């Protein structure tokens, strides 16, 4: 008798994501200077060979557009070796190899391609005349502004160093710079505010950047109604004040005067609003249906918060410290967006639970963000040949650690409940910026999206987005072409975040 094929059930926690091996062949030993990995997950293999191969083939496959006016030239160029229809050949990711054309057909096609198109609007004589001079002037002005900005920042740094030469102030500032947790930083910041006399500014409620009288009236009304057990009164006041930037209390100027906190009146107001919301939730004087309507209306009116992680190379290391503090305090927002290096950190947040983040957010995590370890004899010939400093396939393997392998936007949302947003631009010059998330691109692989978000000219070439089919296999995303860094146009897509995620606070 033949034995039946027995399938081993896969644990639910491991469905759809890595690791795919106990050790990564590209990382056989800890990073240079480290004796241990810091976390066992760092040395595991997080990419799937089949998915990387599909990505490689799609990346280097030539694009053929059937809607172009030269379809007949394409079919004739392929010769008799195309035995099937053209549409069947387009599904292959292998590059096409057209045979050499005759000189007669080449000259005929060249003359045809140089014919002016009727739908193209030609520029006047002023465009070629003033284009380069204007570009030179704008470039010099931008360079001058950069020099002035760097000079001013250095002057401010020197002045702050001179002013803080006092023993106690200098000691507190050093504590701020070396704090290893938000609790330590908060304690040093409070002491520094007291030393510099900023506490007096906090206690003085009046300020030109917000309406202190309205905040005080609402605070008194909420507290009185809550203490008198007036549920309807508390609900009516909350419906008025629970909105974005009520009375100007979210003005940036109010949070840039001290190292920690803002006006005491605003802090007391926020505390009272929190107590009043809890009171509405627990009071028996309001029906469950009324509570549901109230909280839904309030949530829509107030909006949600979004964590926006900007791009820019070394910003990724700063982002790690920010998210470490937010995770420790359990204050991580639900909506998270990132661009370039920020998308890498955003993917790390949105693909792992809080418990998993507690385990991997260690100093050794910074060693996982690498990219410039290749010697010049390797990357310089590649740059001269392809116009890109980095190898996209190598980066794809590295990025899979941050995305837990081949997770999609929808799978990440179902796993953690956090909404990942990545901004990219189609390679077509006329297409708008695209915000990828579990609504707009549910089956798109996250690692291909963050690579597209990092595809800056001269750094990395535009990449092809991948999507996961129902059977778990991967293929290039249909009708999408190649994409590049979305921050080239919009660093943080505030309008799209507001429309898709209801975010109002960034």
C-alpha cells in the first residue's frame, strides 16, 4: 500500500511571514565589533528565495507596450521565433532579444520616429534660451541658502555651548544627551526647566498663541459638571471642545519654549478632558446607544494621530530612538507613514507586535541598517553601468528583515492593527504620487514598496512592485510599471493620510 502524503500543519503565527531559515548565509557572524547578535532574530533568514528571484526577473525584464504605434515593428523584429501570440510572450519576465534589423527598415523607422506628433505642444524660443541660466541662478541661490543655514546652526551651537558652561546646567544638558530612556530624559528636562526659570512661563497662562480664557472656561465647566454628576452637561461641553486645535492649544510655539511640557493651564485642561471622557464611558445616566453615537462623532471630529517618519539617510537611526520611547510608553499611533529611510522603520513598526518590538528594539538593531559596506571597486563599475550606487536585489534581501519577509500591507494590518503608509511615484512623469496602504494596495509586498520609496536618482534605480496571489505566490503588480521615491514630490502626504486614515494630528 502506498503511504498517504502527510502535511504538517503550520502554526498560525508563522503563516505568511518569515523567518525562512535559522541563519542568513549573508550574515554568518555578528556585526563588526560585536561579540553577540543582541537578538536571535537578527541572524535568521527573512527573505524567500523564490520571491527574490521573481523580483530580480521583473526588475531586469524589458517593458513592452502594446499600445504604442510601433506594434508592427515589434512583431517583425522578433522574427519567426515567436510562434505564439504576442500577448503570451508578454507574461514572461525574461528580457526580449530582438534580432538586428536591415538598414532599409532602420532608416525607414528613424524617419518615421522623427515626425512631429500633433498632440505635443512645442515650447517657444524663450524656453531653450533661459532654461540653463535660470537653472544656474536657482542652483547658486539654493547653495547660498545652504551655506547660510549651516553657518547659523554652527553659530547657535557655539553660543549654546558657551552659555551652558555653568556647572549645573552643563551637567543637566549632558544627561539629556546620554539619556537611555524617556524617563531619564524627562527627569533631566524637568530639572533644567526649573534651573533656567521656565517654570514661571508655564504658570503664566496668558499667551498670544492660544485663547487662554476659552480654555479656562471649558476647564471650569467640565470639572463642575463632572463633580455634580451632570452627564448631559459634560457631554455637551465635550462636543464643543473635542476638535482639532481647539482654542489654538496645538500651536507649535507653545511647545518650543521649554524642554518639557507647555502651559500649566493647557496640561490641566487635557487632564480634565481625559477624566470627563472616562466619566462619560462609565456613567449610567447615558444609554449605550447615545454613548456609541457620541464617541463615533467625537472620533471623526477630533481625528487620529499619525506618526510621520521622514526620509534622509541617517534619519533612520534617529527614528529608532523615537519609536523606542513611544513603544516603551505604549503611545505608538495606529497610523504610521514613512518615506525612504523612514519607510524602513515604519515597516518594522507595522509588521511586529508590541512584544516583538520590545525584544528587537536594542542598540544592536542599528547594525542591521547597512548599505555602504561594498568597496569602491564593486560599486563604481555598477554605477557607471546602471547609474545606481546600490544593488537593488541586495537591498531587497536586507529589507526583508524589517518587513518580516514577504508580508503584504493587508497581512501586516491584520497582524498588528497598525496602518502602514508608503509614498511612491510611478516612473511615468505624468502620474501623481501614490500612497500605498492596506486599502489602496492590500496585496502589495511591503519590501518592494519600501525599496521603491528609497529609489532616489543616482542611489537606486526605480523598482517593480510585487503582489501576492491567493495561492501565496508572488508576481509583478499588473499595469503598474516601475516606481521611485515619493518624497521627491511630497515628503509627508498629509492630505492622503487625512482622506484614507482620518489623521489630523501629525
